[in-house]
């Protein structure tokens, strides 16, 4: 109800629990997330090198985006929506809310620890930050599991939610270990070895395990019910769950093993023919995992019939973001599958004179472009599409009353496409570096417009009273 005398809105804590999480996510993405990332990218562009900034800055930005921006929105949405999905109530809203300050404190401490490194007490702060964030994720997982089990009714998307929670816990467990590995390396050689071994696998846990699996699961409940899109078949849902999770596991294991043998091959003086043969097989298996992810992306798009007509009563501002997100998902997984093709048949000839016979070609530009297609194109677009729908619906706004967010849509797609194309172009034309450096600010401006609209829809400029 609304107190008209003082303009105060009364909500139960469970009804509006997503508000502070969404607000924290917006603040994070517009500060340590996208803003800092845009500044880092600008410096890289001006210095004509993707290693042009301190790697601790890159790590801090990445952590803010994944555990901060993505983590806050996943938690807020799950706390608010999953009880409604399950026709039950949120278990212990007070406990659920306690995960917010823990995550805020943990992320803040870890960012500060990254900036402080290698000065003392950076390591102690990083480890404490990891423990605090782990506590927040444990609370989140426990509350969601208890809430889902209280409904006593299994749904087709349950497996996705449970496995995403498992990946979230795994990422939280390894977060302080990764911090130690990357920030406490004794020399450049050890640092490069640790980055090569563990950076890609850990990011796959975060991006594919947490974000992609959660999005795929939520989509199964959200898209058919919200937009009357076609429900994927039972066989496809089984393949999507086991195929995608299996591909993530295989990709992580083969990446670690492959890089181990690559470094052993580079630094060993012994005959490494056996290692080369094994490495080739690992690359083939890894490529198979990437193709499965591509099939999952393209097949899911087709299963939903995402571009089929939607009734006018179902049309809203979020649908265009969701459609674009799944297109970017196909683009990202296609690029992932093409990584070895690009490295060996495009990138290697470009730098052949600089390579020794034992070296393995790897284009950081192409791989970074793929990652951006996944993070901004798929994950961020889905967050914007779903959150915009949720906040406008709960605010009682009809589709025609809500801001269309068309400017945000155009800026994000333009910035993302420009980032991908210009980043790949840096392999061929160094003059493309400054152009790449500007693309982050295009995306940032789009996110600012969205963030303001989301805060306005949540009524954050008005006074709220939360009741038990």
C-alpha cells in the first residue's frame, strides 16, 4: 500500500529484496566495473598494447564485473523471482539480505587488495576478502536451495539452478587461491605460468558455470511464461543441462592439461614428441567441447523460436535485449570454436618470423574479443533485458509507459560490435588500438542510461518501509 501523506511505500522484505542487490550491481558496473574497464581499455589503446596497464587493475575490474555486477543481479533476481516461480515464499529473507553486506565488503576488500599488491598486507586482505565472499555465496545457495525444496515440486529448470549454484560455490572456494596465485607470483616466469594455466579455466567457471548455466535455467521458466515463446523439447533440455555442463568441465580440464604440456615443451630440453602428440589430442577434445557449446547456443535459439511473432500484449522493452543476447551467444560460441583456426591459420602466419619452433600461437586480441562477445553481448544483455522487465512490472508500469531503452540497446550493440572488430583488427593494423580504446565509453554511456531508468523504476528516489 502507499501512504499518500508522506509518499512512503510499504513492502515486505521478500517482495523488494532485489532492490538493494540491483542497486549494488548498478553502482558496481558504473564504477569499478564498466567505467574502470573503459579507462583500462583506453590506456591499452593509447599505449598500443593489451598489456599496457598493470594486470592487477585488470584482475580488479574483472572481479568487480563477475562477482559484483553479475553476482548482485543473480542474487537479487533469484531471491525475488524463484519463490514466485515455485509458488512458495522466500526462506529466511533476513538471512538472505545478510549476504548483501558480506558480498559488498568482500568485493571492496579484494579490489583494494589488488590495487595494493605487492605491498603488504595485500595478501592478507585478499584472503580475508575471499572468505567473506565465500560466506555470502554459501548463504545465497543455502537460502535458494531451502526455498526451492519448500515447494516440493520439481521443475525442468531445477537442474540448471542447482548446478549454477554449485559453480558459484566452486568459484568462491577458488577465488582466494586464484588471488594468491596471480598476485603473489615470485617472478615474471612464474606469473606467466600461473596465468596461462589457471586464468582461462577459472573465468570459464565464472562466466559459463555461474552466469551462462543460470541464464539457461531461468530462460526455461521465464521465456515461455513471459513471452509465450515455444518451450524447448524434453530431449533438448536434457542435452542442454548435461551437454553444457559437461562441455564446461571438459574445457576446463583440457585447458589446464594442454597449457601444462605447452610450458613443459617450451622449457624442457628433452625430446617432447610424446607431449606434442598428447597436446594435439587435448586440443581436439577441447575443440569438441567448444562445438558442443556452439550447438547449445544455436539450438536453444531455434528451440525457443526467438524471432517468432509475439502478441502485442506480451511485447515489452526487455524482449529486444533477450533476442540480441542469444544472437551474441551464438557469435561468442562460434568465435570460441574458431580460436584454434584463427591462431594457427591466421595469426601464426602474421608473426611467423617472430615465433620459434616450440612456440604455440595465441592471439590475445581474438580471444579477448570472444570474451567480450560473451560477457557484454550475452550475459549483460540478458541482465538488462530481464531486470528491465522485472522492475517495470513490479512498479506497475505498462509496456507503453516504460522507457523503451532504445538508446541503451543501440549503444551496447554498437559498442560491443566495435570492440570486437577493432580488437581483432589490432592483430593486423596497430592503428586500430586507439579505436578499440574508445569503445568502452560507448557501452558505458548506454549502461548509465539503463542504470538511471532501473533506479527510477525501483522507486529509489522515494521512501520505502520494509516490513517482515
